[in-house]
């Protein structure tokens, strides 16, 4: 009997990430632009027959609509059963939306998603696709978390084509792929986890999500620097990108939205790791505030804004005698900005730290990126240098410019109301953020320059 020849593998080409040039085989140096190590394997497109004849015959134009005539309704969202996760997503998951979530190993990505799937399974069909664990391992984690899992469908598979066929058969409303780096497609010959495989698998899953209205959550690995592993195009394909932040040795986790087409960017959700999984923290400000019996020098409470949520964070500073090369170290704050603020403090307020070591820390492991932290940092440094504590119930926020001016922070009224709600009684804020109507229980000192802020603090001591 004559043996049938094996099926031919799909033809592939190597495309340059820098210039887009193609090569039939891999080369260390792109022959088109000269860049090194930029060729990635991709599936070759089938040649189109009579392409030029079709162009000559003409193609029917696509329908074009006027922007004002297009119906625009708010997208419907499904709650994940985790209030903090819903906040980060902008209110819940969107049908057909693709979410990419990344974080360090063991930080709680799979735990949080399994909890969300179990909560949603009571209302919708769900599917958990695991490429890193067996079905028994997933079941063991569910038992440990106390999840019944009676309606959570589980598939242990890394073959993309089989996963797509399962999505067709199961018709879930939400599918979790844990993780995208373990999948591979028959269309490519490269190994799972390669740039090409990750990009192709993510593109195929995104196409399925958009065409069938399936919500898909992709779990992604991160590099040593903390960025998502794989091509940056992965972040452009998906609708939402979430990052897990926090130390694995700490019981608290932050989930931050880096990109969100359906909600606010930089929104955060705060979770506490317990024996029963991740639980949302109702009052996250309590995490970032130290409990001092009496006010201590070098401590100042800041009202920062994370997405739409005002948070109270304690900023601590320690100024100590240094050597010929004093150190400037910050944790949770920009180090370059710290050096700039020290120069402003010296030039415009007459407070010199040129021969002192300066250490600044944001309590609780939170990272503060907004410039509204400037005023609190400077007041904490000045208090540590002079050995004088700020009054009890004191808060401050505001951006400090190179000319010594104190600039307003966005949504200052919300920050002040949040501080008053938590029992703070004294605030030093930019003049433009001063409330038009008095806030009950809160004494507000509005300043225009850093010298005025320091004088206001000295008058309160």
C-alpha cells in the first residue's frame, strides 16, 4: 500500500521588527536596514491570484458613516465578584474585551482569576485554560481557597488550534488563558514562548474574542525589569493591561491599570492575601499610614490620586550626616525628582542638605508617580533635618516648581474631602486648591511658594 506523504508545513518568512523587511531564512543582521537580531518568524501570507486584475477591475468601497450619526451606547459590564478588580477594569468585564494581566511569579494572578471565574460561573459559562498546571493542580488550589468550582470548566492544553476548537464547542462568556507564553500554533515552527508564537497566539485569540463576543483574560509573564515579556505589540492588541504590584513577602497586593480602553488609566485595586485567597481592602489608606503613638520628625501624610481614587500615603524622610559624597535614595518616589527638590529647598527656602544623606520612603510599598507629592516630600525632609515633627492630623500636597512656586494638583477638593473624612484636621495646599467653602473639621492653609509652606508649618508647631 502506498504511503501518503506527510502534510506540508505552513510556509514561514522572517520579518524585521525595525523596518518590516522580509527574508526567507533567519539572519543575524537584517539585509534591508542593517539592524542586528531583529528578524522574527511569521506565517507567510498566501499569494493572491490575479491581484492586479482585481485592482484594475476596481473594488466596492466600504461603507463610511458620519461620526455624529453613529450610535454610541455605554458598554455592558459583567461584575467579576471582586469589587476591587471591577474598579480597576472600569466597572467590570466587557463582552469581547481582551485583558492582559502580568506580575511576578507567585504574586497571586492565578488565584485572583480563579476566584473571579468561580464567582462569575453562577451567572455565565466560563472556561479556565491552563498551560502551566494540570487540571488536578487547579482543582487542588480551588479546594485550598474554599471554592466549590461546580460550574468552572477547565482545560489543560497549550495547543492553540485545540483551544480555539474548545472555545467553539463550549461557547463561554469568559475564558482565562494561563498563560499566553505557554501556547503554540501549528502555523509556526518556533518554540512556545518565542516572540513570534506569543504574538500570533494573542492575535488569534483577540480575533475570536471580537468576532464572537467572548471575554478573554491573558496571563503574561514578566521580565526581570518587571515589564511584560514578549513583544510590545501584545500590549497594543489587547484592550486592557493590568499589572500586579507589591512584594511577594508582603500580604498586600496592588493591581494597576496601565491601559484601559473602557475605563480610567492608573486606577488601582488593593488586595490582601489571606488563607482563602485575595480579598479586597475597603479602606486602602490604612495600609499606607504608619501608626505612631506621637508625631515623629520626618513624617508627612500625602493625599495622592491613583486613577479616580484619592489615597492617603505617609512619606518618610531621614536626613543624616553624610561624607564627602552624600547619598540621595528614594523608595517609591523618583530619585531624580528628589535631587531637584533638594536644590529648590536650598535655593528658595535656605535649607541646605548638601553635606547630608537624604533617604525618602513611601510607606506600604506604594509607588507615587505624580508631582503632587513634592510638597509633602520637602516638608518631611525639612522636619527630619530640624528634628521637629509636624502637628498631629497634618496633610499636604502640591507640585513644587524650580522657581519655588507651589502649583495646584488635580482634583484638590476630592483630596481634601477624603482627608477630612479620615479625621485629618490641618492641611497645607496650593492656593489654587483652597476650597471655596470651608470643609468641616479641616483647617486649610493655602500657600503660593515653598517658603510660605515652611513658615506655615513653623507657625503651627
